[in-house]
C-alpha cells in the first residue's frame, strides 16, 4: 500500500483525523500524536464537519499528501514519523485485514441473491445515518455513521 493510499484509508477509518488544532483552532491534519496545517488560508477557519462537507476524501487525501511531500522536500523530520505510524497501522496488519474481510463476508454471504437497498435516515440532503438493508429478510446488513463510510476497493 502506498503512502497516499494509507492516508486515504486513514481518513476513512479515523486514523488520519481532520481537527481544529489546539493552538489556534485552525484546521489541521492529525496523524498519531502530531498534527500539521494542510489547508489553504481561505478554509482554515472551517470546522472539521464543514471540511468533510466541502471536500470529498479523495480531495483531502491529495491535499494532505501534497503537503507532506512539500514538508519532505523541506526536510521536516515529522514526515518520517507519519509514514512509520501509518505503515505500522496498515502494512503490518494484513492478517488482521484478512480476518476483517472474512467477518464481513460471513455477514454478507447470507444475503447473496437478495434485494438489498441503501437507506438513509433523517433529512434527505443531510442524512443522520446510512444503512444497507436486506428487503427480503428485513434485516439491517450494515449500519454506518455518515462520516465513517469508506469505499472498499473490492465492492
């Protein structure tokens, strides 16, 4: 997995966080214990929720990755920490990832061939929750908070 892919995955699972930094409340990216600025001054006063409403994860990934590349060119040592942190989280967890895939498969396989719908609850334009529901069984197959949804490459 490339560094950029790990950043995207981290945005999806919360390992890479968009925060209002503790010093001046401006938007920053936190990886592990450290954070850095990555967004232009025109958006630095947004809240983390507003950032997620304004940018898709692919855009955020590109912005964060580009900032880290610039930091690396300017010999900021923190970049090595961010890389090592994400590599430890993702590169060393293949067995755990395989286990999670099997758990997901075991949940989903009983609904193969069924009619499954994506359902949102709350306001149509700003849903509170999104679920995957099996219409044949009447069962909620997967339930996800709106900001924790992550695209899976194998779906």
